[in-house]
C-alpha cells in the first residue's frame, strides 16, 4: 500500500461568527476526508476550544474585524453602532451616503492596527510554510498577506455566487439587472429604475476609489505592501486563484458562473442534537410550532421597533388560535436592544402587548440564544425563521427546510430578502418600511407564509431546496474536496 502523502494547509480567517463557522466546518470535513493532512488554522484569540481535533492553532495578533469596526465608528461618528445611513430608508441622498459609509468599512483599521494584523499573518505564513493557504475572502489583512507572499492560495467564505460573478455577467447585467448596493430595488431592476441603478453602481466604484479611510491606511503601509480587499478578487484576481462560496446555483440569482468560482453549497457546522445540549429548551420547542426571531448579533432593536415586532407576533398568535391546530404557535425571540428598556416589567409596552403570552410561556425573549440557531432549526419544531437577511441565517433555514421572513437591515441583507422571494421560500417582511418594520405589514407577510394561500407552496419549495442541498452533498465536505484537489491529494 502506497504511503499517505501529507500536505500542509493553512486556513486564515476572521473570528466573526459567519466566517469562523465556515472555516471550522470545512476544517472538520478536511480532517475527516484526509487524516494525513497537516492542517493549521490562524485567527484571533477565542476559538481554541472549538478547533477540530488535529488542527494546529495560530493566534493572529491585533484586534479582530468587529472590534476594528466599532473603533472606526467611534472615531468617525462618535458611537460604535452602524452609521445612521445604514438604518434609514433607501433613497437618492441616503443611498449615496450609505454606499460611501460602506466603502470605508472594507478596511476599518488604522494604519498601525492594520500593520499589526498583516505582519502577524505574514509571520505565521513564513513559520508554517504551507503548500496551500485557504484565506477568508472578506479578510483584507489576510488577502493582503496572500497577495504579497510567494504562496499558493484560494479563497473561502460564507458568500454567495453573485458577490463575485455579477460583474462578469453577459451584457453588463451586473450594472443594470441586479439591484445596486443599498438601492432597495427589486430583482430584476425595473426599466424605469435602471438609470438610477447605474448611477448607484458607478457611485460605489467612485466611493471605493476615493475612500479616505483606505487611502490613509495605505499610506501607512506603503513600506510593506498594497492593501487588497474583496474587490481585488473581482478586478485583480491572480489567474489560478479559485473562490469557494457557500451557495449553489439553485440558491442564488440566475447567473452564469465563472470557472474560478466553486459553488460548494451552504457550509454549516455540525452540532449535537438540541435534546442533548439543552433538553429543557428542546422540550419547550416540542410543545408547539415555534417561530424563531433572530436578527443576528449586529442588529440593535429600539423599543419602538420591538413594540412593532411584539404587535406583529401577537397578531400571528391570535390568528393561529382561531385555527384548529393541535399545537399552539409560540415564539423564541432573540432581542438585542438599542438603548435601555424592560421586556417583562408590567409597565413595559411589550408586556402590555404580550403579557398574557409571557404568563403562559408562549413567548420567550432572550438577549442571547445559547444553543446554535441551526440546532434549534434542526429539531423540526420551527415553522418560520424571521431574520435580518444574513448569509448564515439564510443558509441555516435553507438546509433545514424552514420557511423564512426576512427583514433586511443593510447592504447584502437586501440580496437575501430578494433571494427568499425569488426562490419561493418566504417573504420580505418590510418592503414598505425597510430597513425598519411595521406590525401591519410584518404580520401580514408572516401569516401568508404560515397559513395564507401561499403557505403550502412556500413550505413545499423550502423542502425541495433542502433536498437539493442534501443531494449535492454537504457544503463543508464539498469545500474540503475542492481544497484537497488544489493540493493534488485526490
């Protein structure tokens, strides 16, 4: 029997949930597929306990992306939340401002901060001497290092096909057919909106080129390197670099997929069943049909918006009670507050709306869901996932066959709201009020998904796409196979 050929692979990623979970899932699949692989993972502090067995950890020095963003916002606007332009209704003036603000977040570090992260990554690469680097496609410092060292690399991330393929579509469709960033337009862009969509698309290019934040950091790094970002993977990609995405053509806009983009399918981590990790929550979920409301870690909800959500949920519960269901509808709501306000106190406006439901344990409001959302969705007890349009939330609902209601908050969240409706697996719950929501519109869309004329078709399509993902194979395993091919191990 021929000896196993060992190759050394270094994975480099941000530590934020979407990115690190994609890399941990792929790392697990790599070790399962090839035990002889010498696998290394470099990221910021805090992930050591989650590493798969046999993976060597390297800590990246400096501050992670989320902390850099907060510090950037504090420097530029006096608070650590996302810019106000992100949370205002799309329109001519605000869309341009939001685009400008978004461009400055591609490299939110100061010059010294960027140097710390970049030099740490370069040092790790030199120490490991990998045969292949797998770098986070959204990590500017990682991309910059890979572009500037003599090492073979490919990219991986919780990204869609469109993010890297739209610009290469026939007849320049990326400019006029697909909604521009923060435009709020639907797909395909209506003919009368095309001129404005083109204007926004060119505004994005201009804003990126003129971004003083990136220019300031570049001036500090001139002695070291040229900064690279995700935009370089579109406009300045080395010919042999492939991009692995956490999607499938069946889950995205209609697109011609370039050969260098490898659709792996949703890359999600495997978790122990909920009844093992949190038996009390599993028991509560089994008592009814649950709506999971999870607006992610970054969306902060004001008391006024929480009130609108509470009224919408109350309407859905009351309407469901009118139907002869065997199980009650109940709500698990992860609420990240913007400002200070009470939830359960009698004087709170939320308690005025949901007091009865709180008393009968039909609505649970928490600031953090301890089990992973995917393990909750996998119970089969969740009938609808209400979320902000993050890639992770979308993919987790897809692989579990759960209908979705999306309340897009900013940027690519609008894309995922479009995908949900385009694919027929749910609704956008705030078309008239985005990026906020109103109880009337939200409850109407939720009821349509749950018990309206479209409900059966939506559930059927959600199950159909779940089956497609199962037929195509695990996204993590597909990503692992693509990496092993790059190493000439299969």
